[in-house]
């Protein structure tokens, strides 16, 4: 697909095959199913983790995806651009799609701070696909959201995508509280998002 910058990896002699909108690297004995996105970084392991050399995995799994501007394409809807150490959700419903091909046990780590000015309270639901994985209640005394959530086999769809959806019951704008001219409906300042697996 146009816009994908794979020069660094192509220069190393790897070839790439487009499959259903993703790119899979062909290596040694055939496709090993590693996905490349935007900057050319590897962002998902193969179906058989034992075929993967650890150094080829780069910074993923375990990479903090929350603020990497090169991976902004994972934030499908309801997210503003990275602001350095965090990125704001800016709609009542926000979606993140993470390619995840590994078959080994995995956990999603998520952390952030809710926008809860004054006495405002914010209820948050996090879903993996259609499954409700967690609920949170945030307010000015307890504004932080932190969780480690196991990813179940049925959470990843047939295309190898973990579709994360965050629902905010009452996001508000700083402008509505006369804090600034910012009219975005802020819910969560996401500071950490990682998938951690245990490779054999």
C-alpha cells in the first residue's frame, strides 16, 4: 500500500507480500507473518513464535504504542495526535486496532489519566471486540486508569486484529469548564499501551 516506508527493511533483502491490507515478510522457508506498519517497524509476531529471531521483533511486543506518532494509524477513531507523553481520546467512543498474530498467552497493559475537572465523574468501558473486558470509574480524587488485562483467544478476530474500544459515558471539554478554548470532548490521556507476551 502507498505511504508505507519499508526502505530500511527492503534494503536488507527482505521481500514483502500484501495480504488483506497487511504486509507479511517472506523469509527463509516462506512467509512468517510479521506485520510492518507506517515506519517499517515490526508490530506483530508470527503464527509460530519459534520461527522468530528475537532481534527481528524489535521493540514489540512490550513496546509502548500509546504515544508513538509513527504508529498513529493504529488509533482508528476518537484519538488526537500524540502530545509527547500521552494522547487524548476526544470522542465518546474511541477505537484502537492492534495487529496481534502471536498464539502465545498475552496481556494488554493500559494506563492513563481521565479528564475529571471539578466534581466531574467519568465512567469508562473497555472492550476487546464485543467482549466487555473492564469497567472503570474515574473522578478528581481517583483520576488514574491502570490495568493489565489478559487477551483471550476469541478477542482477536480472523484478520489477526485485536479491536479495542473505549466508551466514555460523559467526556467533557476544557472550554465547558472555562479552563481553555479547547473544545475537544476529552476522556482519557492515554500514556501507556502495551501487549506483552511470553515467547517460548
